[in-house]
C-alpha cells in the first residue's frame, strides 16, 4: 500500500468536505470488495519487496532516512525497519555465496 496526497487525487470540494471531519490526519480507504486480494498474495508481496529494495538502494546511494520517509510516505520508524531488514537480507545472500 502506498500513500497518495489527497490534494493530487481528490476534487477540491471533496477534500474540503473530508477536512471537516479529519484535518491533517491519516485515513485508510478500504478497497471495494471485488478488488480485495488476500494478504501475502504475489502482487502485494512483490510490490512491497520492490518498494523495500528501492528504499534500501536509495539509502545506500546516500539518501537520508528523513528524506526516504517523505519520498515513500512512511514513518521514520518504518524506514529504519525496512533498512535493517534489507541489510540483513543482503548479508544473508552474501553469506550464501561463500
């Protein structure tokens, strides 16, 4: 799941109406029933794996955690967790080569 900026997606009138209920808060909009996929399905897992690999590559290229959090619309804690997990995954793959 990725975050989108509401002002880039929603009509101005709808955004204003939503802000009457939630101003500056996060809101989850569930998928329509016919579009739901089970958790861990290949598409979702592949997308998250790719996103996490991109985050780690950006980090290795010198991008700071705060910038990564803004770029990927994630919390700093999530970015730190992803970097740590990807680092461990890379270390495991490296040890399997020897």
